[in-house]
C-alpha cells in the first residue's frame, strides 16, 4: 500500500516537472526561433530511458490514445477561433489541398520511400500516407501571433484542420491492404465518402446543438461553461468515430460552428480551451518524445534516409501538390511558394506512425523512426523560417496586436449580463468619437479602456482611439445591438466581427 502511494506521488511529481519544463520551453522557443513542439519533444527524449532515465516508456497504445485525445482538443481550439467569413474565401483551395493535395503528396513520397527505404509498393504508399498531411497542431502553434496575410494563414489553418481525415483514411486503408488477403477497393472508396460526408453533417449538427444548449442552459458557475463546451467536442468526436466516420473532421467543423455563433461566456470558453490545448500539446509531444529511443533514431542509416525523404517531401512533394491543386484559384507565384514551404509536419504523422506498430507491420519500427526524424526536420527547418519566408516574399499583413496586460473578468453569476471585450480598429466608425456621442443602449456600460500599457477610467468625454481595448458590460438582450454599433465602419457598412 505504502509503495503504491509512493509510486503515485512520484508519477505526479514527474508530471508536474514535465509540464513546468514544457511551459518554460515555450518562452525559449520564441527567443530561439524554434517551434515549441520541437522543444517539447526534446524534453521527452531527455527525460526518457535513453536520456536521463527518469521514465521508461514504450506503450504505443497509450501514446496513441493521448495523441488522438490531444488532437481533438487542439482542433476544437483552432476551429473555435476560425472565422466563417474567412473560411468562405479560401474553402475551395483549402479543401483541395486537404484532399487532392494529400493524395499527390502521398504518391510522390511513396515513390521516394520505395527507392530510399527499399520496401514494397504497398508499404511505400503507407509511409507516404503517414507523412502526407499538413499538421494542425504544428500550423496552429507556429502561425499564432504571426502577421501572415489573412488569406494565406486561413488557407493553411483550414487545410491542416481538414486534411487529417484524408491522412487517417489512407493510412488505415493501406494497412488493411497489407494485412488483408483479399482487399476490397470499392469498399474503401465508399468508406472515404461516408467518413467525409457524415463527419461534415455530424459536425454541423452537433455544433448548432452545442451553441443552442450553451446559450440556453443556466449553470450555477461560469467555470462550467468551458467544460460543457469541451464535453460537446469529445461527444462529437466519439459519436462520429463510433459509426465509422471522421471524428477529427466533425470536431473541427463543430468548433467552427460554435465559434461563429453568439455565445454565452465566449471569452471564458476560448481562454479555457486555449490553455487546455497548450497543456495537451505539451503532454502529447513530451509523450511522443518519450516513445522514441534516441539511440535508435540518431543512427547514420536513419539520419541519411530521413534527410533524403525530408528533402523530397519539402522541395518536391509539397510544391507539386500545391501548384497542381491550386490551378485557377488566383494564387500568384509567391503565394504558392509560401504555401509549399508552410506544409508543416507535427503530431499527426507521429501518431499515424504508431498505427503500423499496433498492426504488426514488418517495417513499422523503421517507419516510426524515419517519420519522427522527418517531423523534427520539418519543424526545425520550415517552422523556424515561416516568418522569414513571408517577409522575403512580402506576404505579411498588419502586425497582430497582442495585449501585454491582463484584466480578470469577475463572474456576474446568474445576472442576465456579461462583459464584452472589443479591440478597436481604424475602420470602425466609433474611432475619434467621445462616449457621449455614441448611441449605446441604455443598459451598456464601458467599464475600462486599455490604451497601450495604460488603464483608462472612461468618462463621457473620453474619445475612442485606434488600438483601444474596451471592456463593456451589457445585458444579453442588448448584446446584438451593441455589436452592430461597434462593428459599424466609417463608410456605414458592417465589418465581420470584432
């Protein structure tokens, strides 16, 4: 009994230390210009049996479970912050990249794997399927707070959120072809159509249902709303996956639906999901780092093969996919070059590389090691140079303003009111107007204004300036009217949303 308690206490201690190390590495990642996911993986490798020997971990089943759970959370957080108006503009190229782009990437990499790894054709296509998709966790992490042009950034985010189903489908299909005596190709095509269509339908349905339920239910604590929203994400994935459709696609679509609705305690839900997504990223990449053995990974054979495949993937396969699938979609040469370079690999290929290990495929360990090396190469080379590429190609947009302040919003319990946060842009009609000249509803109160690093207590004569962040107390009945006033442009039209 005592030994069990001590073992549990040690586990909790190591979990705390790993999370602290993961959080600290995010600070160093910005200074070093290296994506945080690389440092998370390194933390896991150092803590593992081939490093300091703190933890011996080789449980592929558990790593797969954590990986999929983390991807659900990450996709939900990313989808929540994706604007539907932006998605409509890039839907065709993004979904073209997410489907045909993955197929083309898989085919080119399969040819390389056949030659470099010396495997048969089915195994070569299995390897190509594993590394064929752009990874959502890597893209969301690397592009966050970067001033990339909105069209390009949204294209990459939607592609990475929507292409996981294609990669999962191809990986599972080629595993079935390898292990099955008489594979059914027609069944595989029907399965893909089922996964995509049903995943899309369930995502939209559950997203609408979650939004309506969150807005109508009256919970005793505001802290329960983020948990309630997260429960819908897990429910969406599990229900969809259990009927054989794409759970990851359903979660991403549901999150976009929820994120673009008027939502009670919206900021609380978003902030909670953002923090939880970071925690799951840390946990996922640290565990994936624990799963790999550096003594097996950093051998001349793996390094040489990994570098060759990485080169072909980055310089040949991804550009071929981008240039062919975006024909006639009004992307100019520089934009296509950037989209080619930004095809980041991350957690999804590593998680998918576990599937052949669990299925007993002959070269599964070789695949896992090479995939791991390819992901590290992609994250280090591509992930650390995305901003530089965008600047050199002159594809940067307005600098994103990240407030360096914190305003704790106090729950108003069951009162029929909430606090809205609004960042003022130069196009808004309220810029330059004093508060007394703005026709706010009677039950609206401007609580505070953040201007630069200063907190301003508003009066009737206070003028709204570009870049101000307003914290507004409003009844839920007047929230829609308030947003119409805030979102009105100087020309008289409405912008999408603050």
